């Protein structure tokens, strides 16, 4: 995996990877605000990567506490499964503004890495099917590739079946 970096500067997510000494790739693409695709599917298409290998970062409220769920971009977050992964009773999607305030990123560019505050995180079990996965690099039009084990370690995530078909 490469350590190529964009000339436009680093995001907190990239900085976190550099600080941890984790091998990673930085992949920029032109974000199209008029696209009918979701942010994650747009990234998969633009990067020429299978959607199962590109993961989106979603913020939720689990028993009243902000948590993060990371699932393939072609699927959806199963809120009941997410609650179960955290040993909680109930989960619901967080308000977009609350997610932005808590993470320091904008919706469509929320990275699981380098967030303003660390949040309990769960990653869908399919992450372990790949040698390399892609997640947001901290802004729209920027993804990071890294080994699943590094993503799990850096986020302190639990691995659980938290995705469902869309």
C-alpha cells in the first residue's frame, strides 16, 4: 500500500494514520454534487472499486450515546444489530448536525479516523473479507485505503454483523 498524499494538505484522518505509522493509500476523486449516487457509491464508482470493499461511516444514538457504525456502501446499517453489538436496547440514526459536531467532519465526508472525540465503533463483519478496504478520508472526494486490522485497531471497533441489504 502506498503513502501518497495530496498536495492540498492533510485531514485529521490522514494525520491519525501517519501518527500511528499505518500503511495506507490516499485516493482523491472529483465529487459531483449533482450525482444521484450516495457519497459512498460515488466513491466506489470513481475509484473503480467494488462497493463491498468501500465502507461508509454512520453516526447513531445507541441508548442515548453517540456511536459509529461502519458498513459497506451498498448496504444499510441494521440499527437493531448495532444496538446488540454494543449490548444496548435501542439505536437510531443521529441527526446530521449532531454527527458533524461530534466528529468534526461534514456528512458525506465523515471518516471513522481522526474524529474530534473517540466514539464507540462497530464495523460490519464483512470487513474481514478483504486485504484492503476504503473509508472516507475526512472530506467529500477523498478516500483512504488501509488494512481492515488497522481500521479495527485504530477505531477500537467491535466486529459484528451490523449491515443489511438496502
